[in-house]
C-alpha cells in the first residue's frame, strides 16, 4: 500500500499495464519527450521507446481515429487528449465510429480503445481548459464513460478500462490530480466499470456526485454531521455510462431524499438524468423534491478568480443546500 | 492472325506477372460488379431495395487496384462505392444482396447499416460508416499496428475525390507519412462529390499532387486502364511491403449513375458528358484488350455476361427469401458484456457486469459476444 495522488496513480497504473502487456501503447500530444503536460507519462519514452509512446501530430481526430485502427488490428491503445476541451474534433471518431463499430457489424469487429482526458475546472483554466464533457458522450450508447475520483478507483478502473473490449472514455478531474491523495494497493486489481460506490454511509439523505464535486460533497456531509448530526450518504457515480441506477436508487430509497451535484452546466447535465431516474422510479418514496446543483448555463467557465468561483459549486454552497434538504 | 501478332507485341500482362486466367478472372469480376449494379438498380425501381449505391464506371480502377493484394493477409479499407473491391476481397453477389435487402445474414452488418457499408472481419474488410473519410485514420492506425507487430501485411484504403477535403483525410495521410506506414491510398476521382465538381473541391489539378505534402509519392493513373491500375497498385503495394512507406494513387474515373438511387444527376452534369464517359467504359476497353489478346471473342463475351447474370439473379432470389433480423435483435451488440435485455433502458440497474472474461482484449481479438439466439424471438407475437 502506498499513498499517492491521482496523477501519480494514473502514471503508475499506465506503467504497470505497459509492462504487463506489449499490446498496450500510448499516443497523444506531448506524451513522449515531455511526458505529458500533467506528467502522466513521464519517463515512458525512455522505458518503452518510440513505437509504444507516440508523440502524435496536433490533431485530435486522428489521435482517436488512429487508435481505433490500432485497436481493430490487435493493439490496446491508450490515447491521451491533452485537455478534454480539445476533444471536440474527435467527436465524430468517438460517436460515429468507436461507439458503433461493434453494433454496426453485429459484433464482428470491436474497438477496445481507451481515451484519457483531463477535465473539470477550478484551476484557472478558463473557457478552454476547464470544461466537463461527460454528458456529450454519456448520451451515446456504445461508449463507456468513467469518472473515477479517488486514487484507489483510478488505478482499478484504468486497468479495467484497458482490459475492456469496448471503447472507454476515461475522464480525470484535473483539480484532483495533485489535490486528492489516498492509499493505493501495490498489487494489480480491477474496479469494475459500471457500479457506483457508496463513499459515505448515512440515513437522512443521499448526495450523488463525481469528480471534484464528490470530494466537496464528502466534506459538506462531514460538516453537516458535526454541526447538526445529520447523516448523509454520499454515492460516487464513478461511471457516467452505463449508469448504475441500482446503487443510486437503493440509496435514495433508503434515505428518501436526494441531491445530485455536478460541476457541468446544469441543463441537460448528468444530474438531470440521475434526477429524472430517481423521480421516475421513486416518486412515492421521496420526502422532498430532488435537488440538482450544477454550474450556471453560461457557455464555459471564465478565467478571473471571482468569475471562476462564481461558476464552480463549492463546499459552502453544497453544504447550505444539503442543510436545507436535511431540514425539509 | 492479327490477334497473334498483337499478342506477340503486347507483353504488358505477362510483364506484370498476370496469367491469361488472371486476366479472364479480372474481367469476370468487373462484369459481376456491373451486373450486380444493374440488378440492384432494377430492384430499387421495383420498390424492393430502398436505397442502393452504384459502382458502374469504377469497375476498372477497383478491380485493377485490389487485385494485387494478398487475401487472408492484407487489409481492405473501402468506401461505399467499392463493391468491386469487396468482390475481389471475397464477397459474393449473395453478400451484396443480403445487404441490399437488409437481411439478418448480411455479412457487413446484419441489416443494420445501409447497403454498401462493407465489412467482413474474415475477409479483412474493415467496417466503415457514412461520414466521409473517417476511415482514413483507421487505415493509418491499422498500418501502424501492422508495423508494430512486425507483420508484412499492407493496407489498401479507397475513397472518393470529395474525401480529400476532409480533415480526417489530411490527418490520416500525415500520420502515415510520418511513420512511413505500409498503406496505399487510392483516390477514385470521378470528378463529382455528389454534385460538387472538382473545381469547387480543390484548387490543384491532381489529388496526387497532395502526396508531396505528406512526404511520399503521388501517382496519377487512367482509371479505365485496368492493367495500368494493376501496375501502379502492385508497385505501391510491393514498396509498402518492403518498408518503403505509403503511396497516393489517383485514379481518374467516372461514375455512370447518379451518386445513389436517391440522387438525380441531371441537375448537375450533362447527358453528353455522361455518354462520352461511357464510351470509355473500362469493361469495353478491357474486353477489347482481351479480344486482341485472343482470350475472348464476341461469343465468349456474351456467354460470360449471360452466365454471370444467371448467377446474380439466382443469388438475388436467395437473398430476397433470406431471414430478416428479428426486431428485438436491434438491442444486441451495444457492448460485449451487457446482455441485450438490459440495454433497452426500460429498467433500472443496467450496470454492466464487467468482465474478467476479457481474454478478448487479446491481440487476436476474438469476438466475445455472439449470442447464438436472437433474444425475444421466442414467444414474440409480432
């Protein structure tokens, strides 16, 4: 067991997988000599060589498109999109191609790619280095979209993603990279793609979140416990698609109250889907309307400190709504 | 007598290593593509085929360029007009018409895709979509994997002139050039992207000129000259197999029909232009060559046509009577590890049970998921 932060865990897990299986290779911008702009592949070029660590041209569509071709010919490519904000040129390759290759050939071909992308705000990344993109792809059957938020889950889910026979979009909240630390077993293990995880048990209300917001929710829940004795259950979504409705509904069925927190723009966000699911399935078990917290509906997160702070849900804001819901 | 003399003087086919039988087989495949095309248009007009994509006019450049590939080893990455490529790769008229009718056993997609979206893993034909040029980076990626794995296979990737305007086309050729990958690019330049003429597609005279921008050779070939297509293709494939990197081959060709069965080309090109192109039909040109070579006479040309037409018609009948996909099978094959009944989104808890069963991420990736039975068929009252 070793304590690591999130990005170190990404690095070490990729390293282990590269060592374990020579079909695994890395491609992306600056992943080679630079070792990735977040250092997720530092030292890889020296260890694994140019054939397995490809500094690609600055062209996101072909980073994903070439990875698809590699995967269809027996390799297990892990593509890095430097910032999730830059993934849009590859939308066609992900949505029209990767997501449909199994489906459109009735299972004849498959596309086992992993596309990693740092997402999320709170780092003064402004409009083009802060975005949450999970729901663009969560809407597309055929793609798996995962958002692990702790070092333990990052290791287990990255291993699972690389071994998954279907395309996986592996989203890493960049603010958690160095902020969040945790114990990580040294031996290999998998955390399955799909199941959500109860990160804190409680009885009075359920808070559902992922990414940086998960950590804010855990802190808010702890504060509310200490202040008011309220017992909040916190569910970590972990996988946006396919969504684990069972765990979410199980928890809300128990507590009777739900709040869903996501830093993406609120409208049509993941929280909307989760809220709708709860409302459809649990209407008569609910003691209060479902609370949905998200970023405001502005095109993207602004740069200046006060503007960025205004956009991002924070512990105070979450705590306040949590308190109101507990008292409802 | 004249035939004999001509034959002596024209050693082109022999110099290319093509036997008389090769030439006759190439011709037969061209005729088969043409007759499948005629049949699918007839079926479209009869209301039996909702949508078809014609190949007529492209047979010469398709059969010529695909012929030198090694089946069972090399990889074909075609686009929707490439019936001829797929016939060379091993598809049959039955395969063509199972797709035309959207049947369960359509090898390309089991009736999921429009016809002409070719695919067969067994035949080395890579699945494609309708968005243009998305297959170009796939071809580059496959070629990279070939190089990475130390195989001596070559990828052939075909596309139209319109495809060359897409970003994916540039990105794929650029990647292939950087890594000197074993891939041959074929532009079937028929002068129109649906209705848009070349002059509005590009400011250069030849697509092949663009190869220079990617650091490899570009070649222009007359698309109706089957042996010229074969020769350029063979040279490029040999070079790629020996580690010499990619080649861009531009095939000057023409499509005789509208873009698809839903298009009307009278709005954008004159009948005179189409008729002029038909006079240079590769089938006529090649038949004349074979006649000169003493390999075919008028009777043989006619009997070839009759014989293949009978074969095509018979397979149309078989395909027409083949099983449709069951409606509920629409839910199959979204993921390898989600059972179909859970993919319908109607009930909670459709978490995938993540597999330790993924021996399939394995290199020779084997399809892990082929439910033998179509779910829901039993007890269905439809």
